[in-house]
């Protein structure tokens, strides 16, 4: 095995099965998140921009599985923005239930703006800061400068979407500026992930990672390794999504079949009621015809009787005149 890969001290953590998956461009970075948490062992981590919680859940899963003495905070308004899109209460409700169910012993959700949350953290106490909010150059730069002093001597900052150059994304420009001043490593898969060493003290594996950035061959090996593991996570989600889609189709089919049966039963009831009404009307019609026939017989007899009386009267009149 390549010495650089060995020096990264990569273990089976990059093959852990994620405990939580959702639609996200961050899925492909989950194996790296597992490795980073093992390597950095942050005492305090803060995520700025959580959305559905894919990255945050990877950090929290690592805390549990590695039994780290860590505290974690997710900061977000959970209202969305022009890049993530705007969404309803269901997003926060989902991540809140997840947090309360699995991570509340060490994790807190701060539903507020990044600027509002800054007052709750002291300078030099954050070991891992993940910046994944609004991705314009100005917004990302403001986030970094606002939170920079909170970073400890071991501080590492993650920037997502450094490989996106469309729709007003400008974090790639910020990354170009920052990586000239700090130890760093960057991944291009999964919309890009920048790893910035803002602290002064790093573990040996992290030093190896940052050093590999200056060697294209070593960097490519590391990128390929984590990208391949990331593809596996993405495929896992794709299979699950297909399964959920098929399940939804089956449920809709069952509902459709139920609706057809209900309509058929309703039609049968209507037909039965119609047949009953027809039978009743036919009976009434037959009775009416019978009554008409009887009345016609009575009328015929009455006409015959009248004719007979009329003839008798004529005869009587003739006899009287003669």
C-alpha cells in the first residue's frame, strides 16, 4: 500500500454504514467525515448550515461510534436560502426528531442566524467548523471572518461546494483566497469539499493530508480513495430512493385498486337500486294497465246500457205517437 495512504491511518471507519441518509450533495463526503472525526477528535464542533442534516448526522454518528468526548451544535434557520431553496417546517421537524431521538446527549440545534449564534461561542474553543450556508462569496467570507476567532489551536474548517461555479456560487473564489494562507486539502467530487487547517497543531494523519496537497500524485490517490467510498454511499442512497419510489408506486396502486373496488361496489349498489326502482315502476305500470282495462270494461257496459235505455225510450215514444 502507498506510504501516504498508510500515514493517513485510515481504518474501517471509511466503510461504516451511515445511520442516516437523505437527498444531499454531501453524501459522497460521509466517509471522509468519519475519518476526519477519528483523526481530529474535536472537543467542540459547529456546523453552519444543516438543512436535512446529512453532514451533521455523519459527525454525530462518529461521536457515538468512536465514543468521543465531544459536543456538537448545528446552526440554521431551517427556512432555506436562494441556493438551498426555501422550504417549510417539515425540514426542521425531521432533523429535530432525529436529534432528540439519537444525539441529544451531546448535540444541540440552534435555530437562528449564524450571526446570532456567534455570541454563544467563545474565542478559541471550536476544533471543527463546517461552513455550508449561503454560498455567495460575500456571505461565505463573512461567515469565515465572523467565526474565525472561535477556532482553537487544532482548528479545522470545512467548506462545501468549492467546485460549483454557477447560480451565483462564489465560495470557490473564497477557497482560492484562503488556501494560499493555510494548510489545506481539497476534494472535487460531491460538489467539492475544502479542508482548511486554521490551527497550529495537527495530528500526524492531518499533517499528511495537508502535505499531500502539494503533490499531485499523492493528492490524486487520496481523492480517488475517498471519492470511491463516497460513490458507494451515493449508490446506497440511490437504491434506497428507488425502493422508496417503488413503495410509493405500490401504495398508489393499492389506493387506486381500492378506489376502483369502491367505485365498482358503488356502481353495483346504484344498479341494484335502479333495478328495484324499475321493478317497482313496472309493477305500478302493470297495475295501472289492469285498472285501465277494468275501467274500459265498465265504460263499455255503461255505454251499452245507455244505448239499450236510449233504444227502449225511442220505442216507447214511437208507441205513444201511434
